[in-house]
């Protein structure tokens, strides 16, 4: 995997996240907070979880490994009461992530990259694998949110990688 491919996967992730946030805007505040018994309680809670996990990985990549009970402070269901709050927090995280990606080379992706788990336990994985996990984690939870949106009567967006590729691919001559 190359850094260009990693950047492409994160561009896809940002595109898909935006589609899900836009679809969620069609729901009432009550529906966004409704406990639908999936994932992190509600649509808003699940979106905040994904944004928080993105924040955690970016912090780790920038040399900070939050540990202990405060890891999720500000990222738990209930820490944001509106979709706009989630969107604003997430945009900051995505901006920090994209700035970090500009500093990463192909060689960095294969390098073991140490961090601390929530418990404080040291761990490491190649940086590229950590980044693949972050993209995959977002995809998992976006799929859950799409299902929740459908349950609440709103036509969900297409967020598959295929649709991103079809939308962003340069037309053939």
C-alpha cells in the first residue's frame, strides 16, 4: 500500500461521512437521539463514536496516546446534542488527520508504530495497518447508521466505495 492509496481511502471516508451526515440532517432531533438498539444507542451517538475513534487514532499518530477513563471524554453519546456539533468536531479531526497524512511517506506505512491502548498497555502495528483499521472502523459504523436512517423512514445514501469511485473517476476519453 502507498500513501497515495491511504489518502484515497481517507478521501473516500470523508465523502461517505458527509453523505451520511447529510442524510441524517433530514431527521428530527428526537430521531437522531432515539435509542434504536444498534451500536452506540442512537444515530448521533454512533456518529460521535466514529468521530471520537478517528480523533483517537489521529492523536496516537501525532504521538499522544490518551489512556484511562478520560479517553472518550467529549466523545460519548450525550456529549453532543446536535448533528451540527458532531459535524464541527469531526471536521476538525479530519483536518488534523489530513494534515498528518501530508507528512507520511510510503516507507512510513510499513514502520511499526507504537501506541498505548486505553488500558495504558503498550502496543504496536505498522502505521499502514492502523490507518486501514481506521477506515474500516468508520465503514462498519456508517453501515449501522445507514440502517438506522432506513429504519426511521429516510432513504439512506449510497456510501459504498464503488459509488465514490464512480462519482470521482475522471471520464474516459
